[in-house]
C-alpha cells in the first residue's frame, strides 16, 4: 500500500499523479487533523479524497502493514517510526536539510536572507527531520519573492521531486546518506514564530535586512506586515532602491 499524508495542493497533486501513473497500486490518503473539508486559499485534501471516492485513512491503519510506502507531504503529526512494521517512510521537507529543521521553514529562510531554498526528500527516523537524505532540489530565491510566493514554489518543487523519485522508490533503486550534523544549525519549533507579534514594524532604516523581514511576513492568505499602521502588500528591492507598496 502507498500512503500520501498531508495537505494542500501538493498532497492533491502527488495523489493524482500516483492514481494516473500507477493505477494498479493500492493507495490511501491521510489528511491533516485540521482539514475541515472546506477549500481555502488552498484546496482541501480531504475534500478531494472524498469527492473522488478515494480511501481516507489514519496513521493507525498503517502500523501493521509490512509492504507500506508512506509519504509525508506537509503532514501535521510527528511520525513515531517504531510503531510501523514498514521502514519505507519518507518525508518531503521544505528546506535544504540539514539546515532549517522543524517548523516555519519558509518564513525563516526569507527572514534570515537566505539566497537559496529547496525541498529535501529524506527517510524518516525518530529524530525531527534528521533522517538520511535521498534527494534534494535546490533553487534560487528571487530577491522580491514574498513568503506566499516562495511557499507556492516549495509546494511545486515537492511535487516535482516526488515525480522524479517515486519510480526509484517503488523499485527499491535508491540510496540515502546521513545528514551532516555540523551543518544543521538552529532547530525551529512552533513557538519560534509568533506572526501576530512580529508583523508590527517601526522602520528606522530601510535596508536589505528590513526588506527580508517584511517579505517574510507577506502572506496575503494569512497576514501582511504593518508599518506605521499601514499594511505592506509588497516590499521591493531594485538596483539598491527599496519601495514599500501598501494595501
């Protein structure tokens, strides 16, 4: 059995790809706990599964299956690998591991001014995002991309990586390598980014660091940063000049 666990367009897209490319496979979807079957700025994975009469399961349905292939695509639960009989458990993480393990990876990559981002496909172990790396796709972050822009790119990159490597996994033709702990850097937990408190700015100097912090908070589906009481919908940097566009 093949399982896709997760949310949003990326979970829908990889599920569709499997159904189209490998129709003979027994496949099940596991939506995130907060999936209320309503489309928002992203489609509901659970709604897609139910509408198309696909199997909706749970983690508990997976534990005793020895032939299981499990893929986490933005799944919201920590996987305890010792509960599974199968060892073929994979995660698509939205950073270039070992950097940016944990939560809020998209936000902190922009906030910290990273020039590159990407998606990592790795095997799961009992660490958080620390399992052996199978494959990565790296891309350059455009200097004026917002958090929402980059998140959409991360989702599309995850789908691309899935399509590139699913055949290798199905036919057990892949290798993984341990992560280099010396390059890991800071782990980010859920409590490390309180967007409500971070989004209010008093700008004294509009420099590249400020630009990066503003665009890290520009996610129209959820929030805009606020400068002098006004919401910023875009922070632009071109040829050394900075411009704020307000809502």
